[in-house]
C-alpha cells in the first residue's frame, strides 16, 4: 500500500497564478503525510466488521508536527472516529 504525501507550494510564479502572488497562511502545513496503520486491530462498534485505520501527520514550516488517527469501518456502514 502506498503512502499519500501532499506538499504545499510556498511560492509560485506570477504567470502560474494569474499575475497575483500565491499567499500561504502562516498556520498552513507544508507537508501532509498519510500512513496506513497496519497494527490496528479492532471492530466497528456499529456492525462488528473489522475496522481500518490511517494516521495523518501534518508538518508546519517551523518544524512543528501534529498527528491524528482516523478509524473507519471496513464495510460501508459509515462509522468513523478520529483520535
């Protein structure tokens, strides 16, 4: 399974943004990485099917990081939880 990595653009040429420079919020992450949590073993409290989990790590320009874990039902019953 591949990881998803999203990088923010900190600068852009005026031509790429229509003569206006790109503005980035000071609190916007510069790197967002999503990892599958392979050692997560639980079941959905709604339907009992095995649950799946992924961890999202946000890295900011000052080096600070923030992470959260999203747990979802492996079937489409709609249950999810963020920790």
